[in-house]
C-alpha cells in the first residue's frame, strides 16, 4: 500500500517539473551588475569554552545581467566574467 502512495506522489510531483525546466534562450546583454549582500549561514557552533555562537556573517556576491528587452537574469560568476555588454549569452527562462 505504501508503494502505491509513493507512486502517486511521484507522478503528481514529477509532472510539475516540466514547466519549471530550463528553456535556454540567447539574450543580448545590455547591462551587467554585481550585487553583494550579507548572509548569516544556518546553524550554531560551540566554542572551546562551551559558549554557543551563531556563525559569522559572510558577504555573498550575486551576478546579474540585463537583456536588451529589460529583463534581469541571475548568472554564474563564470558567465558574468565571460560576457561583455553587447555580447550574446544563453540563459534559462
């Protein structure tokens, strides 16, 4: 009986993945932007003296490009560095 429920669950959830899948689209980059934001990792740590501390805040960098149609797309650091304004880039939509 459990196997039947698992099969039903997988059938219902996996069908929805098709609409979320990446549709590669080539864009012309109109603008590039690097954004930095503070982030605190999840979890806690215990010091040598037994004190509980939150992990230190870190700076996370996000890389964005704007297409010539005005839409913004988050890209990897490698993609960001490789493309120039006016260049073509393949992104997921």
